[in-house]
């Protein structure tokens, strides 16, 4: 799954939790985060703490992988090959 937004991460976390048959309350306890945090994460809140997002992902068995993109140089400035300004 390609992740480009906080909502994408939230959907992935929620789907994995549901696929595993774990309630939101139980998942929060298992992952040592609050119910409110996990709910916010699953709803795509953009201001959740990254360290806790990774903690929940690891707890639920989700791995993230990053791939660097190439940059092009034009007149002394750099631009990424694909648009970064949504």
C-alpha cells in the first residue's frame, strides 16, 4: 500500500487491527497508547506523534519501508521529480 497521507496510515492501522479481530480498546492497551491516541491515529489526525505511530505499527505487525526519490537540478535549485505540494 502506498502511504501519502495521515489518513492512509490511519486506514492501514484500522484495517490491520480489525483483520486481527482486536477492539480499539484492546489494541490501545496492547500497544501501550491511550484509546484517544489510537482513535485519532485511525481517523487520520495529522498531528499525532510519529514515535507513537511507529510504536503502534510495530505492535500490530505493520512494517514501513521508505524509498528515496531522485532529484533534478535546474539552475542551481533542486526539484523533486514528482510534485510534493498537495
